[in-house]
């Protein structure tokens, strides 16, 4: 599997786990606020060999609990299942970050017991997906399928939305919350300019607007909160 980044320790990215993060390159979205632009647009960057990651995991058995696989979009990797199988064989829990555009692969990974927790981004309302993520109706149908799969509670999960002042309103968040009503967890993340974003021009929402967004979401998804 192509790996272009590796963070050896995180206490924040896998709920309840001490974990590391594996970053895969490439994405089929072009969200302007994406903070991993170099991974999204430069798929031929410096590569880290699988064996380096697996060797680290072998040495950290008993010290680390989990592995987060993020991107980019990890489900674009053809040998993702093979890599996750090796990680699971070492006794680690796996969290997968995804944009939901590969529901068939997502279902297969879960059914094979290769993923323990899924964090799925919901970029915006259906009407605003084209401008927010740069995708058409066919891809949006895949996203909807992934949402429904996670709502069925086959695997532990969370939904999350990164919000910007230019692309999101409290009403948009309300519409998203209606779509995922009853979900286990829904997190709103305010945009932060990491210095490695896909396109300039977006800004964070004010604390007041974020509070309104969270309140709007909580009326439909009780576990909604800002992260």
C-alpha cells in the first residue's frame, strides 16, 4: 500500500486508544479547505515502506492500542485490505477515515473484521456537495450509501463536518443533522488554515456561529458537539 506519511503517536485521533497514524496519498475530492493538500494532490511524494510501519508496530505491541488510516482517501488504495489484515494480525484496533465514496469497499472491510471504527466526513448538504467537494450526483449516491451503512450500526462510527464561513450555514448543519438523525456521534470542526490547504479563500466561522451550529445539530443528533 502506498504510504506517504506516518505519525508515531496520537492520543486524540482514535477515541479511547493510544494510536499511530498512517497517511495515504490521493483523493477523489478537492475540498478547498482540505488541510492535507500535499497528500491529496501530490500522490508521488516520498514513500514509506509498509515494512517500516509494521516493524514499528511489532516493537510497540502492548504500548499502542490502535492504528488510524487516513489520507487523502484510503479506500482508493487497492491493497488496503491486505495492509489492514497485517495490522490486525499484530493485535491492533483499526480506525478508518473516509469520505464515503467507496461503500462497497467499506462494507467489505467491516464484514472481514478489518476495521473497528469509522470516521466519515460529510462535506455539506447534498445540494452543496458539488461546490464543497467537487463531485457529481453519481459520487454523491455512493456517499449516501455509506451514510446508511454506518447508521445501521454495523461498526462503531462517527460523522464529522469541517465548517467554513464561506460554505456552511447553521441551516446547512441542520439539514445534515436531519439526514443522520439518531447517529451515534456527530462532530463539527471549525476550519483551520494549516498552511497546506487545497485552495485559499476560506475562513473559520465565529464562536457564536459555531455554537449555533452545534445547538442546531444537537436538536437532531444528541451527541453532536464541536471538536
